[in-house]
C-alpha cells in the first residue's frame, strides 16, 4: 500500500525514505519481539500501534521498499 492510497490511516505521515505502510496484526505477546525487529532493521520504522483488543493489536510500520513490506507481511501476517 502506498501512502497516497491510505484513507483509513491518515494520522501517520510516512517519511520519504519509507513510503510503504504495512498494517500488521500481531498477538500482543509478540510486541517486544516485533519492536526488536524495528530496532534491528533500518528498512523498517514502527510508527505506532492500536491498543490490544480481542487478543490482537495492529502495528503500523513504514517500510523502505515494496519488498520489505512483502517480507514483513509474509513473516507476521
């Protein structure tokens, strides 16, 4: 998903270096592991997340490329 196509998530402004937005649903128990992914990978910027609800939370992540976005979605989706 490109920034220009976002309609429901207008609260995030993506940096030019990371123009692709991933909305990843994770188990809240995985939050610290997901956070480490963002710290260890310069191609990924964690922008924020929803509060956990019904055993899930959505993490909004800016990705440097379509390939990074695809890999992130494949690994966590």
